[in-house]
C-alpha cells in the first residue's frame, strides 16, 4: 500500500513537472489508447482479451490505481507495464480519459450477444462424473487473484480441477438444479458454462457490457443476466447459451433503468428484479402458467387466456428505489434495501404492494442475508456495509429483534441447518482479520477467530453436512481454511490466489437456509 501511494505521488509529481515545463501540452489520450490499448481492450473500450475500460468497470479501482496499473502492469496477467512507452503525463491523461463515460451507450442486443458466443469444440459430455467423489458435496472456490475457479472435493478437500474464468467474476455462480453444470458471471457481462462432471468448460457468451449477477430458473432452462449496461435483462437458454430474449428495462413511464440484481422465485416460476433508477420491482415469468392479470395487458383471446410472450413482465411500483433484496422462504415477500442505504421495505409479491418498513440503517447487504428458526419464529440476519452491526429481523412481524455489535462493517454471512452458529465477517477497517461466530439462539458472539492477523478474512461456506466451514484468507497469497464447524478448530489450510466466494453444490441447489440465494 505504501508502495502504491509513493508510486502514485511520483507519477503525479512527474505529470505536474511535465505540465510546468510544457505549459498546456496535454497528451492525446484517445490516440495513446488506440496505439497501446485498443488491440487488447477493444477499439470501443468494451473489452477484448482484456477487460472493458469504461467508468462502470473502472470505478471499482479507486484513486491512483488505474494510472498505476498502466504504468506498472498487472502481475500474473497479460497486462504489461507502459512506463517505458508513455510518460507520466500521458499515463495520467489516459487514466482520466478511461474514467470518462462513453460518448454513446453501446449497442448490445441479441445480434452482438450471439456473435460473442463460443462453444468449446473439444467439450465432451459424459454420462457420469469423471471423478469418484460425492457430486453433491463439491465446493467451488472463486479465486479472484488470477481469475480461476478451484473445484474442491468436499470430503477430502482435494482440488479436482482449476479452470480459468472470465476477468472479475462477481456474485454467486448458479448451478443447474441437478448440480451438474455451473454458470459463472463476470462484471464485464460474460457468462461461462462449466460441466462439473466432465471438468470442462462448455462455452461462454457476453450477455451484457457491465453486469450485476445471474439467476437460474427453477426448471433449469434459463439463466437471467442483470445488466447495468445496457439497461437490460438478458435471458439465455442454459442448453446452448443462446439468447432467448433481451428485455429492455424501461419503467411504466418509459424511463430506462439499470438492473440492481435478479433472483429466481421458484414457487412463482419467475425471476424477480430490483431496478436501480426507477421505483419499481419486476417479475419476469418463465413458467407455463403466468398470472392472468397484473401484466399491463389483457392476454385473453376469444375468452381464453393466451399469452403470446414466453417471458411476460409484471411491473410493481414501489414507494422507494430498491437496491439489493432478499426473499422470505415462501417467496411471497421481498425485503428490499433502499438505494440510499437507509432503511428498507417489504413488498408482498402476491398483492404487489408494500406491507412493512424495515429498520435497517447502515447499508444492509441483503444479498448476503440468511434465515434460521429462532424460538417459535424465523429470523433473517444481514450484515451492513457501513456499520459494524449485524441486524436480526423477525420475519413474522418485520421488527428488528437485535442489533449485534461487531468489530466492523461486514460483507458476508453464512450458516447451515446442522450448525448452531452463524459466521459473520468483518470486511472493512482495522479488524478485517476478524471472523465472528454467533450463537443462533442467544444471538451473542461466542468466538472471534483471527486465523491470519492483519489480513482480510471473509466469506464462509459449509460442506453439505455442515460439519466443516470453509473461510477465505482474501489475499493474493491467500488460502481457504477448513474449520471443524462444531469445535471451531482449524483442520486444513489450502493455498489459493485471493479466494473470494465459495459455493457448495448441495447447499445451493437445495436453497439451504444458511446460504444466500
Ligand atoms: Fe458483491 C454477491 C452487490 C461489491 C463480492 N454482490 C453480490 C450480490 C449482489 C452484490 C447484489 C448477490 C448476487 C448473487 O450472488 O447472485 N457487491 C454488490 C454491490 O452492490 C457492491 C457493494 C458494489 C459493487 O461494486 O458492485 C458489491 N462484491 C463487492 C465487492 O467489492 C466484492 C467483495 C469483491 C468482488 O469480487 O467484487 C464482492 N459479491 C461478492 C461475492 C458475492 C457477491 C463473493 C457472492 C456471495 C455469495 O456467497 O453468494
């Protein structure tokens, strides 16, 4: 970190001196881009071999880091250092220009999406797994350090395969209902299909230019991709990754909107979307029997209900803009966080109206929420991104039961039906090396683990039986630590490159209450 700051200062001082010496001689960033960057990142900055270089992607690299990456390159990637070819001023200018918005919103419809699809010619489907482990106890580890996924045997913790992913995977990968295939999404909108039985990639397609997350339909036929850029929802066929439909996201009044997140609601045979720029929540139906009203059109033809659209959309107006959200176990209620990070609301999907407010200050991260039985009720708990608190909410009354004070703001929580504990990380601040273990009944922290002092320790996943908890040391020379989930003792440490999320096939396809959906 110290090295970063000092290098950046050197760059800035260099740029300043250059300016003083040359007056107003600004470098020509677009032509520097064309000469040095376009061959990998695309003439339109939308990506190629390298990631897209647009504000939507780059704003995650705050402060000096864009200029530094141009100057010094990125280790373990194909990104070279340009400090020998571009001077400090040129690098500063280029970094600034890359953070400016594109002049026009990119066209990324069905034609462009389909043109990006590649299906691997050497992919060989198999009738049974090519390995001998329990197929339901496979855990995938996303390693963001060098953009790979490790396929872990959940019994032996042996790595069965390690495959390359698109750049910057975000959100939970989604498994087919039988747990055989997994779909992985990158922030640049790539969706990768991988066959866990065959340990082979099946193909990839770029469903958006800047995307949020994906959801799998309950019947396993469709993957929905929530996009920021363009303002759309892409529906892909899971079989061959072809485009089933691209839905332009425009509210009831015609205003376009980014999609904050999409999740599936299996009993309703729908995808539910939160819109970032329009106070509406959408339901996109994929089943054979969508509701016969509330879709904005009357689809009765000669008295019979016939819907010509295979993916009809229902738009529900909400009192506030919603960001991320969480379902109750019946999928009737959506608990949404307000876009401004203060408070939330409960929307009843059946009647299409708000039924309660949530007392959730401090930017709750509802996508990480989990539920469990507490006494004679079910509670939901969520960490907060700007507050050292875990909020516990009674899902019958929507009242906050407890605010558990933690050592700093957290990102992720996990539990398992067979575990008496909830694990909650501290992701930000001086205590980012802490992992709290909370008793599900007393709602007290019973232990705080610090397996790697000074390093970020985050995100937990359980094995299928809940006996082991896997924790990431979220660093480039990091590891996944396997804990005995009862004794809280460390059992194994598996070296990994900046491991982030971990996903157990069984816990995911059975919608375990201890995991985010
Ligand atoms: Fe995430 C899941 C939103 C930043 C790592 N993150 C999610 C989900 C949402 C979300 C809506 C649930 C999607 C799903 O799983 O289908 N994340 C956001 C943000 O709005 C936020 C705060 C800002 C942003 O830039 O998007 C954000 N997220 C991050 C990060 O900075 C993290 C730590 C590192 C990274 O890789 O970008 C990060 N998010 C993750 C991970 C999951 C995730 C690992 C999946 C967790 C799981 O267990 O399912």
